[in-house]
C-alpha cells in the first residue's frame, strides 16, 4: 500500500556558527498515513513539533491544517519518492490522498 511517512522535529541543529538548516535528531515522533483515493488524516502533531519531514512513496496531494484538513486535487503535490521539510504549528494534522495528476 502506498504510504506517506511523517517525521516530527522540535528545532534546528545549533552549531558554533548558528542554526544549521537541518532538524535536530532524534525526532519527537514518526507516523505513517496510507495514501488512497479518499483523503486520510494523520494524528495531531506533538505539542513540541515545529518541523516535519514528509516522504511520499507514491504520487500524492498533501494539506496541513489545524482542525480537519482535507487533501484536494489542488493541494500541494508530491511526486513518488519526494521528500520535503515543512514548518508547522504544534497540534496541526496532515491530510493526504492519491494525486490525480
């Protein structure tokens, strides 16, 4: 089954020269959501989550929102194998569905 992988992080790595553009490990949480024709939601992000890593192993549309996000054909499109980092607000959720394009 096609899967969307979500990894949650609280902050960026601190170096002697300032913040690096990579999240500090270990992650706070990891979760998966099945990519299907209908929209499916993740669990709410951890109260400390500020950054998420999203990886889609199939083409998908993704929407992040506060209460009840719904992924639409017009939502952000991920290609199969795409990985992206996004800043989020704690408690938000992610919705995903198969991409029609």
